[in-house]
């Protein structure tokens, strides 16, 4: 089962990377001829109004409410209605 733990660690690492994504100012030009003032973390440099594909940094994610084997709260974040991350949801 060590592989499962390793994969979980990798996933957690990539999740952490997501939360630290840098935001940049939207590169689109508004109708007024000024650069859009919104910030975005999307790869194409556009905010959500201008067709960006940003991961919503302000999305309502909560920390998984499940408790790990070590007795600590799961560090994964989730937007699932049941408050459990994918790891703890699939185990039902
Ligand atoms: Zn914009
Ligand atoms: Zn969890």
C-alpha cells in the first residue's frame, strides 16, 4: 500500500502548487482602451470576463473534514458538498 501513500503525497504537493499560483493582470483591453484591471491565474493571461481559464482562487473550497490515520485533519481541500476530499469520498 506504500504506492497509494506516495501518490497521495504527490497529489497533495501539486495541490499546494495550485494554491500558490501567481496571478497576473489580465492582458485584455477594455472598450475604453485601457488594460483590464482584473487579475488572473489562467495560462492565457486573461481574466474570466475575457475568456480566461483561471482556476478560481476564491472558489469555495474547504479543508477536508475527514481525519487521517495519524489523527490529524486531512490536509486536502475540497469543494464537495459533503466536505470530504476525493480521497475520503471514494472510500465511502
Ligand atoms: Zn480581463
Ligand atoms: Zn480527505
